């Protein structure tokens, strides 16, 4: 998997270098995303890739991506243990994010930079970076980010020994963690608060915080947090000389640390158990847990814990009468305490060594060490006093800063309220103007509709008159057409009557009747009346004929006339009589027409024509 990732990342870089597309944002984003996924298991590869990319790219064109590259490089060098290089790249990332105007990434870079300065004990500079990061995160409403930064600030104050400032900061962070339901973070903050309260001998308050932290760590199944809470609760009871309760909590802490394979937690639990045995007057029972703790801290190279274990174990041997082992352990502890840079441990180690010298009746050396202890104690008290003064000054400065921020926020809120009132006033005026405009438009619309109604009424009157005129014209045309038809029909009757009178006259004359038959036959075959019928039929059924020809272009004029007869509901016999042909001829014509119109056998031809006319 790592080899595949390495190959992919080198491919990305070769693509950037080989094709001269280093300034292209998309390619650099792919490289940064790949480097971020590789950071945890191969920081050296990330260093090689990003340094090459920064050397080849025009960084001024893409300040945000340049900042992200420096940020990743800082993390990679930190994982490699190169703090100075990490500090350099983290500082560069801050500058580039400022250039890019990316507030979120700037806060992240400042947070990293503050953590590096805290690790180098440059507490003042660390606080400056953390304060800037906190201000940005609050302006961005990044509550979770603000919580992390507040925790870092509290840790810096705690490292400086500024107990009051640290407690105030932790309380702010705790308020945020409770609002976010960040149980694990809240538990850690309560643990830190308990430690600070215990240092001020506020044991009851410390126990409250420890027990709350213990419940929260148990809710999140955090074994290390549980063991730490149990150890601190036991330490409070030990400080109050309640050794039974202290021993019970230390034993549970030991069991929890062993189950979690936390060797450091096991070591501290064993030291506390040994210290409890010493407190309740059982030095022999203290030797075994202290010896086990000594082996653990010697392997972990934790010099501070090792020194503390050595002088407790030396004290146990001294009380059991084994002065040789006590001398060896206390001498080593005394020497180690001088290099730990902790006056408290230095005083404790020399105090136990003084007791050993007293047992061995080396009064002069004991007196000399007692003078040193007094001097160191004075220095320790003086340092603590200075820390308290500095802590108070810092706390007052924080309070003043918070008051200033609160005042600024109040001013901003007042300005927002004034702007809001101004906007409301503007909206009110606009609403009144809009309402007035709407009323005016309503009145204008009503007048317009009234005027339009009048116009419509006038137009309707004109249309009625026009319709009456057209109706009269249509009636006049219909009357004329009917008069024309009556005239033609009267002429036809007159012609028919004259013909019949001639026939009657001829029939009175004796002679051959063949001539009469011939005249009657000629009259029957005369097409004048039939042509007039066809003409009128074509006029009335013009649309029907047009649809038939469009759908069936192969129809002849005879076919169309037959369709017209059938459409008018005439039977085959009636059609034969009109055309002076036989019924059989009509049936044959109907059959041919059915084929041309492709009419199904089960459907009547006249029904088909009716349905076709309605389409």
C-alpha cells in the first residue's frame, strides 16, 4: 500500500514537472491531497514531494496552495522530530494564508505555530499566536476550533504556573464543550481543573471535578482517562491522609491501566500505591510496587518520574533499616533532582536524604543539606510568589481584554440595533409608499375596468347590430336560393306536365305505341333534373367529398355520387330508380365501393360513411 502511494505521488510530481503545469491549481490540489493522506505513515516522502513542488511552482500565483504546502511540510518535519524546520514552515504558512486572505486556514496555521512555541517553552509567543487564532475562530463562529484553542491557551498558562489564568481559560473552554456535548474534551478539561484546584489545596472542589471527569471518561470508555481520574482522586485523599480511600482508588487505577496496557499509567499507580503504604506506616509493603514502578520509568526514560520513585523507594528502604540500598537510591535521586529543573523534587529528594544522614548520625552533612533545603524552599516560595503576582496580572489583563471585547461587542450590537431600526424605518416608509401606490393602482384599475366595461358594452351593441345585419343577409341569401330552387323545380314541373299532356294527346291518336314508348324512355334518361340534383348535392356535401378524395384519391365521380346517395340515407332501390338502372347494378357498385374504401365485412357501408363524416 505504501509503495503504491509512493509511486502515485511521484507520478503526480513528474506530471507537474514534466508537463510544465506547476501553476495549475487543480494539479497542485491533487498533490496536496495525496500528501495529506500520506503524512501519517511516510512524512519523509511528503517532505521530498512538497519541497520539490514549492521550488518549481510560481508560488505568488497560488498563495493558498503555497500556504497549505508549507503547513503540511511543518507537520511532516514535526513528525520527523525536526522542530526548527517545522517552526519555519509553519511561520511561512501563516504569511501565505494572510496573503491569500484565508481566515480558516490562517487560524489553523497559527494554532500549529503556537503549539510549537509552547513545546519550546516560548510561552509569550505561543499565547500571541493562540490569541490570534482564537479571535479568528470566534469571528468565523467556529465553536469547535475555539474550544481547541482555548484548551491550548489554558495549557500554556498551566505550564507557566499561572493557576488562576489557566482555571479561567479552562472554565471558558468547559462552557463551550458542554454546549457542543464534547464529552471527552469536557472530561479532560475537568481533570486539568481538578489538578489546579488541588495545587491550591481546594480539595473538595477538586474532588467534584475529578468525579465528573471520571463519569465522563467512563461514558466514553476512555481507559487512560479513567485511570488518570482515579489516580488524581486517590492523590487528593492521600493529601488529606485518608489512606484507605486513597489505596482503593490507586488499586482501581492500577487495574484499569493494566487492562489498557498503559505502562506509564501503571507506573504512576504503583508509585502512588507505594506512597500510600509509606503514609500508613507499611514501608515493607511499599517496596514491591515502588520497585516495579522504578523499572517502568527507567525503561521509559522519564527522568522526573524516575527521580520521584527513587526517593520514595529509598525512604521505604530507610524505614525498613536497609540503609545501604537507601543510600544508593537516595544519592541517585538527589543527583538526578539537580538535573530535572524542579525545585519541588530537588527539595523532596534532599529532605529524604537528610533523614538518611540523620539515621547514620552524619550531623554535619545533614545540617549542610538542611541549610540548602531552606535556601531552596525560600527560592521556591519566592518563585511561587512571583508566579502568583504574574498570574494575577495576567488574569487582570485577561479580564480587561474580555471587558474590552464585551464593550466592543455591545457597541457592535448597538450599531446593529440602530441599523436594524433604520432598516425598519426605511421598510415602513417603503411599505407606506407601496401601499399608497397599490391603492392608487387599485383605483386606476377600477376606473379602467369601468371604462373598459362601457367600451365592451358599446362593442357588444355593435356586434349585435352586425350579427343582425349578417343574419338578415344570410336569410336574404337563403330566401333567394330557395326562390331559385323553387323556380327550377316549377320549371321542371311545368316541363313534366307539358310532356305528360303531349303523351296523353299522342295516346288519343290511333296508331303505333312504339313512338310513345320511345319518347317516355328518352324523358326518363334525360339528365337535366339529375344534373341539378348533383349540383346541389355537391354544394351541400363539398367538405365530405373533399375528405373522401384526400383519404381515398382513387375514387371516381360515380363513386363520389354513390357515397353522396348513401350519406343521404337512400336505399339501393331508391338509387336505382333515380339513375334508371337495376338494383343489381347498384349492389355491384356498392361492392366495388366497399373494396376501394377498405371497409370491414362486418361494418355497413353507410355506417362507415357516417363515422367518416364525423371525423
